[in-house]
């Protein structure tokens, strides 16, 4: 049975990842911790076979944990599991020793399949991340031609999506109906040539549309409800 170490500061995601892993008899969770320091200590203590690590940890970057695992536990396969996948972090993670890179919106089946691929010697990477790396050499003409065509309202909604709000909350904040939000989201996906929230956020970050917005953990959204609608229509 292969030991998996989870280093993720968001308790909801940490619990979800642990439940998925424990559902497969091939794997067991050796530890599930919320900081880089705890992750490094767990590597020294348990020498896991697989490291699943977020990058935005409260004390250090997850890249420091990957680098430590590569140094003291060279047999350990490291995979980043994150919300954002900008090129700089992807390349830094790979240089540190990561052999996989997965967005958090992956399904349970995709999550387990990626871990199996990792331990089998593969390098699982979310398709949108792989596409972003390829664009370093061949730009995507669809996105290049349409990224500047997002309306102000679409950019506003995209930023709220990136902050973790659901369609109902976005509608409440902007004073529009969830149906209108959905219509805008469909237009955003079409213009950006993406098919999911994770891909849209990745592309938005790559294009610099989110630079002025701080990252918000899902755990922080529990106390944030939709603001009252102001009656305005789009």
C-alpha cells in the first residue's frame, strides 16, 4: 500500500482529498497537514510515496515542500494540487521536482487516475495547464483574438468567479439574476475557449485579469453571503 501525504491549508479540500484517497485500497493517507512546516516534518517522519501539495500555504510556499521531498525522499512522487496554474508557478514547481500538476476542480475519478499515473511513472497535468505550457511556443489564436473582447460586466463576473463565489452569490452582489449570470458565464467560456471554472480562472490569471484581486480561500467564503440585489438589470 502506497503512503500519500496531503499538504493543504484549506480544511474542506484536505478532507475531500483524504476521503478520495482512502476510497482506493492501493493508497493510504500517511498524514494530512495544513502548513509547509508540518509537511516537511511529515516527509522526514514517514517518507511518503506520494506528496500532494498546494502552493499557497500560510508559512511557506508548497514549492519548498516539493524541494525538500526531492532532497530527502527521492522515491517520493510530488504532485501540485491547486486552484491557480500560472506559468511561473508551474515552471517553478517542475524545477523543484514536481512531476504532476492538477487543478482542484478535478473530479474524484480524475484525481485518483492522476495519482495512479503518477506512481506508474507518468506526469499527469491538467489539460489547461499543459495547453498553457504549449502556448509558450505556439500561442492559442482563439484566446489571443478574444481575450480583449470580454465586456466590463464579463470581466467583473470572471473576477468574482475567481474569488470562489457561486452564480447565486454573484447575482446577489451585482444585482442581477442567476440566469443572467449563467448567460454571461457561457459567453465568457466561449470567448476564452474554455469549458470549466478552473480553466477560466487559469486563463484569466495568465492574461493578467486577476492581478489586482487577492486570493480567497474557499474556507473564507462560508461567512460571505450574497449582497442584497439593488434592482439593476443588465
